[in-house]
């Protein structure tokens, strides 16, 4: 049976994954939902996304691109969720648990659902009754902009059912995408949320004027924070040095393509949070994650000074200079 895959979301990461799937040689049908009708008509006519990664050629049949989310989901075996976490509930407003029954749900969202304080897998399980064996997580150090350029990149597919992870990995891999599998859906998801907070911290420090030496100390402490937190939340045997954890942290903290680092850099240079968000015109998941992890960690009490400092700056109106000076005394 030819697998049918639905992409839910119209941004740069969604466009990049559609490209990966299209460039994979396995037979499949790809469907794409996005909200923006004008963008849909543009893609149908000109074969590229007008707003994101516009150099990428879109090879899908016109009938497979639609703003009818119910129809797109009904047609699919695999559903890739790829909208900002803050807008996930709104996007799925017309979807019921029955609509998702028997389907594999793939989270490509590196964020946390704000009001519910749940990672995507937990949200799908609790609100839609999706069994964990049917939930997959895409993670790894992979910027959409480099996918567009066909730069060699690595992805990890996590699922408690390794066979399902392997099947979906085989549909994504191609000459410039290498894949591996994991059973750690909780650790990879939380690490993907946390690394956005640390990228914001990295940007703030750069904006203030801290150099590469301090950045190295910041990120070496950040990976230890990630380990402490994911071990507290979901204690299993995992290697935190794998690319799904450390690799994703490094590229998000250092890359020119990192919107979270860019957002933090603007805040460090004196922008208000609101003005930085308006000027970027893109979602920095680390902003929402900072508050969610702050609340979530209330139940665990993990020592997380970097997350604490970012939360103080973004939500308590603390001076970036003052807060980072305090943080510098906590790191080693």
C-alpha cells in the first residue's frame, strides 16, 4: 500500500520537510494543508511557497494542496504537525479524536502548547487519545534553510514503536538527509523545547557583548541542564551527546539561521520583547517555552539557572545585563 502523508503547516520547516519527502525515492502520496488561501493558489500556479524557502520547487499535484484540514487528514496515514505550538489548538479546532484514530501522528513542532504546558506528544495523548505507539517525533540539528540548499543534514525519528520510526525514517531519507531512530519520544521532545530557550540565552549574551569564550561555557552548562531536566521528567537510559540532543542545541545556539538566537540577540541589544517579535515576523518558540518550562519545573525543582535567567528577562522585565551578570556567577 502506498503511504499517504499529510503536512499540516505552511512555514519554512513544513516546506523543507515537503521537499525532503518529495526528494525521497520511495513511492508515496503527499498532501499539504495550510491556512493561507493566497499562498495555496500561488503554489499551485508557480510551484513554490511565496513566503518561505521560495527557491524550493513544490512538486505536489494541485489537488493535494488545500485549506480543508479535515479532508487532508482524512486522506492520510501519517500526519505531520508543523505549525507553531502556540497555534496548534486553533489549527486542530475542527479535528476530533476519531479523525486521528489509527493514524500515525508525527510532531515536527519544537515547542510546547502554552496554556496546557504539554509537549506535543503529551497533548495528543491527553486531548485526542492518541496512543504513544502512534506518536512520532522529528528532531535533530536541521535548519530548513540548509535543507533548501540540500546541505547534508541529520534527523532523528523517535517513537516507542521503533518499527514505526524506521518506516517513517525511510520515507524522509534521501541523498542529503540521513536519518536514525530512537525510542525516546519524551527526551527528544523536551530537549527540542529546551534548546530554543538556550538559543535565546545565547542571543541575549551576544547582544550584550559577551564573546565566544563565554558562549562555550553557556552551552556546555546548557547541555547539563537538559540532561538534568529530561532525566527528572522521563528517566531512561539515553546518551545526551547524541545529535538529537547536543547537536540540535549547538546548531540552534550558534547558527545564523536560528530565529531564537536572533530574537535573543535583539532583546540583548535593547529591543523590548514585543518589538523584537514584531520586527522578526516569525515565531521564536523559545519565548513561549521559557514560561512553560518555568511552570513545569515547579513540579520537579531541577537546578536550571539559564532557563531561570531567560524567564526573568522575558517575563519579569529584568535587565538582560543584570540577569546575565548573575548567571555568569552560576556557571562553571
